[in-house]
């Protein structure tokens, strides 16, 4: 059993770590405060190839294994959860869905620009009235000759107003509920496609999150990704990969909280000595370290199972469930160690907490993860 990255994985991780220290950590607080999407930094990430991590080399991507993907997302989230979420959603959801379900011509058409960051991608499943319950999806796609006409509204879409390539899930047979959903690519500039209101959030503030509105949007059948009525089945292949990636992001937030707490505890003096010398602080730091390592190991196991083409859906849910909650607990502990200063915006630990909470909700709530895990366990029995 191997519990470390190989040489190439370490080299890639270290390159990203240096980039984050130089270009992300000094700016992340300002991005959060102003809720500004850092387009220039996202473009630089694209030039590094990180927007094409999951895209095969033949379509212009890096074609990385998921152990590498999670290691990179950990480094990005250590600096800024919002930037990591932008990279994660672009890779795992939009590009990931096209890569999993698209044909060769579709991959050749859309993946190269997505892989280089020439275009950003958005994945549009959630709606105002449906999140975990995909059977409640109301966006409709009606066939009209060689075209489809889409109508509906999507909610909480990452890259919702800055994307150029939208992967839209729409209902093509309402009587079949989840088994009547089809996926389509809608390109920016298509008549009837527009961004609705910008969503103001508790955390991940510098991600672009918006409504996406489709009003008589007409797309050719060649923009359909996968078979008719098979979009949700393909989504069930997309989501486990996204959960592994989100778990890596959560590990980065937990590690960031731990590292900030360690630094502060060794610098802050009370009663004539650094607070790191007090047992109460040491116990909190120890628990944070144990949970961060446990989260990383769960994440790496799920990623390794994916990379070795073994079943990994249950393990992906386990990794996301544990890592997301570990990041929240680590951030709370870091705030406690910082005391009153932790409750201010002068230190990044309060931002880690706000960002970490999304990891317990996005791409499947903790409750949904538990349901999926339990179903796997009962099925195994």
C-alpha cells in the first residue's frame, strides 16, 4: 500500500503550491471582500493547464489521474476556496460531462477551448424548485425537426454569467421523471440564453454564481450530449467524480485552517507564553490534524479507486461527507484558537468557515451522501 504521491504528482503539486503562495493567498481576501470574480487569475490557471485537468490529451487537456486532481484542488483551496471551486466545477461538471457522454466530434468541438480556458464551462442542473430531487426538474426541451427548443430557469449555477459553454439538463419526457432527462450544450450568444440575477452568498464569494434563463432557446440535435432521456443516467457518472474533487477542495480548506491556527498559536502570547503551550489549544490542534489527514486519506482512496477503474461511488460519498464536515470543524476550531481576532476579517479563518460550509451542501448535501452510502451498504448485504 502506498500513502504518498509519486514524483510527477509531487512536482505538479509543488508548482501549484508555489503559484498559490505567490498569486492567490495575497489576493484572496480582497476577492472575497469585493465579491469579484478574478478573471485574470482564472486565465492564468488556464494557461497552466489546470482548467483541462480531466480532459484527455488528444483534446488539449492534461489527462490527469484523480489523485493528482485532488492534490491540485487541495493546494488551490488552501489559498482560496472560491478559486478552487471555479476550477473544480469547470473540470468535473461541464468538461467532465462532455468527456463522459459526448461523442468524438462533440469532444473535438468543445473540449479544447474548455481545456485551455479559452472558454469557461457551466453545468446547469439545479433549479429554483429542484436540487437533490432531479425528478422535480421543470426545464423543458421539445423537439422541433432537427432542433430542440429549451425553456426554463436554472439556479445556483457556478460560472453562470461568465461561461461560454453551458451544459444544460432538460426534461424531454416528463412521464419518466429522472429517466426522461436529456443533456444539451448551449453556447453563449444563442438567442434566448441569458444570465439572471447574480446570487450573493455566505461564502465562496468570488465564484460567479447566477441564475441561467432559457427562453425559446433553439439548439441543433448535434448539441445533444448522450442519448435522449439518458442525461440523468450520465449525471450519475458525473457526480461521483465531482464529489471526489469537492472532497479534495474541502481537505485544502481544513489544511488552511490548521496551518493558520498553528501559526497564530505560536505567535500569540497570553499569561507570559505562547498559547500553543496550553493543553487546551494543543488538543484542538491535534484533533484538526487527525481529521485533516483522515479526510485526505478517504479522498485519495476514492480517487485511486476511480483511477484503477474500480467502483468508487460509495467511497466518493464517504470522502465528500467526511471531508466537508472536517473542514467546517477545523475552521470553527481555528476561529476559537484565534479568539476575538478569529471573528474578524483581519484573519482568513472566518473566510475558511464560510467557504467550507458549501462542502456540506453543494454537489449533494451531507444527507444525500448518507442515503447513497446506506443504499450501497444495504445492496452489498
